[in-house]
C-alpha cells in the first residue's frame, strides 16, 4: 500500500494505546497514518461511545488536494471531513472501505485530546452519519 499523498510505501507499525495494540500503516516520508476499517472497529470496542459533532464538508477540490484511497483496488477519490473544534484538521476518508487517512499535522492537532478516542468518534460519526 502506498501513501496517498507522496506515494511512499507505507510501513506497518504497532501502536500501543489504551491497553490494546493497533496495527497502523505509517508513511515514514510525510508522517501520515492510514487506519483501515478493521483497525478502527477495534478502537470502537475499547472506547466509551461519546458524541462529537463533526460535519461533513463539501468536496473542495479547488482548495484541498483530493487524495485517492490507498487501500481499495481501484483507488477511488476519498471524501473529506473536518474536526469541529479545529478547522485545520481535515480528515480524508474512503466511503468504500471506511478507511481514514490522517496527515502528520492533523494527528498533532488532535493529540491535544486523546487522538485515538477522537479518531474512534470520528469513525463512528462517519459510518453512522
Ligand atoms: Zn507520505
Ligand atoms: Zn478505500
């Protein structure tokens, strides 16, 4: 699987958080992280469900670079969603496989809170909303 942003091959890395070990795909070049649906489903099981408002924003292909899903075979264009409390945080997510791509700066921005719980909540919202 290659990085959707810089096309560098992603390396699989284990991440310890909240007494569980997650397998995430990390780009060593740009620092972006890919979460696939299975990994996010595991997050969902270990966190307290909590509603965080996130709104889906319209596709803004002129303003924001559109990325293609690194996981799906035909690499469909991913959609974007923004974090309500920090508008700099724009997540790319794939409607087809429900994977989520986080750029390095986005991860740092949500690390102020528990980023894993935040990502888990975002995932809940995206698939249920
Ligand atoms: Zn990259
Ligand atoms: Zn996909």
